């Protein structure tokens, strides 16, 4: 894609959340220095870090705008601080970008051109590859089964052989790299902080589609992702790689989504599918003796059904 004259580029705020992760965030910010988009500002939101990473980041990268939360408000609350800043300062476009990503120089230009090419496009995402295995796909857009109310990541763990180079409409977009218009955010609202982390991107995607906009995967743009750096906590529970808290959030937030969006016949499939998954997960934890995860999962069920 050829790019138009720089004077035609909409202003872009790239929002990144940091939480006790100087090295990870610094690698992302270093890659953003090579971005060839002429009108962007990097907004780093520190989510109450206790490791001095915020001060180190602003010292190492004086070009960023650093915003500070006094506590960890999760993916949703952290991003909302940055999104609110972008709206208040009249940025035309907002990109959510995980701090554990490495961008390619043409990322913003390609995504922006795709977004502005059609007024009916509400949001776009790139092809996302693993950083350590750059020929393997992590995410090539999201598909959704409305009957069972389940989401699927296209291309997950597939070798990148060009099968997802074509750009097309998708059902949902990952919050790992999510570009949309400020005017749309003003209509759908900020990320729902009730989610904290997980499913907030699906919720935003559903809201954008409800307005009549399309969600588009752009196969020409690429981001590399250090998967799990910000969401897994291997210390302190000794029960596998994924933390009990992550299991709690996934179960609770999936229940939130079903209660919020499933209607009619979808309610039957959604509850059958979700009940089966929860029972299997609880049984697995019992069999493997992972009782902390069991407690967190049961709490997720309780909170997902009652809050």
C-alpha cells in the first residue's frame, strides 16, 4: 500500500499499560522508535508499579507521555486512563497495544490506511506472530460461534505460509493490538472495567458491531508478541503455568459475556457449552490436586453468576 501525504494522516495515540515490567515495556518502546507513521504519540500508563519501572521508562524514553495510576486497575482500567487522555487531547485514532509486543515500522501506516479506507470499518487489527517463533501465528483475527457462544482465534499456532495474508472481516479483534476511531469510543464508552482482564476486547468488538461497523483483520501488517508476559504468574502457586487468578477471570468474564449478550436459542447452546467446560475444568483440578485453582474457579462461577 502506498501512503498518502503525511498531512493527511489522522493523529494517533498508542496506549500501552505497564505494571512492574520495565524490560518488557522497554523492548516494545524501542521498537516503536522505528515506527514510520508521522503523527503519533505513545501514551504509557503505569498501573501502580512498585519496581520503579515507571521512572526508568520515562528516563529511557523521554518522548513518551507517562500517566500514573496509584494502583493496578487491570488491563481495562489501565487502558482507560490512556484512552481518556487521548479523547481529552483530541486524538483522532486510538490504538491499544500490549506492552509485550514488538512492532514493525509500517504497522501504524498500514492499519490506519485500512481503517480510513472505508467509513464502515470500525476497528482493525494486524497479523500477530509469536516473537520467539516469527513464522508461527498467534492471532489472525477472531471468529465467533453464536450458538455455543464461543470465540476462536484464527490461525492459532499455525505456521505462517501466507494463508492469512488476505485482509477480511472478522467477528472480534484482540486487545493485543486494537485500532479504532475516537468517535466510535465516544459512542460505545471506555473499556468496561468490570472485566479487569480477558473478554474486554470481545465486549468492545460486540459494541462496535452493534453500531453497524465492520471489524477487519489486516493481513499486510505484522506485530510480534511475547505471549503471556503480562498475564501469567508462575510464582507462588506451584500449580502449572497459568495462575489461579487467570482461571478465575476467564470463567467469571465468560459468564459475564453470556449473561450480557446471549439471547434466544443462543442461551441454550451457551449454557450447555459453558456448563460442560466448567465441570470438566473443576474435575481436572480435583484429579490433579490443584485445589487453589479449584477454589478460584468456583469463585469465578459464583461471581460470574451473581455480580
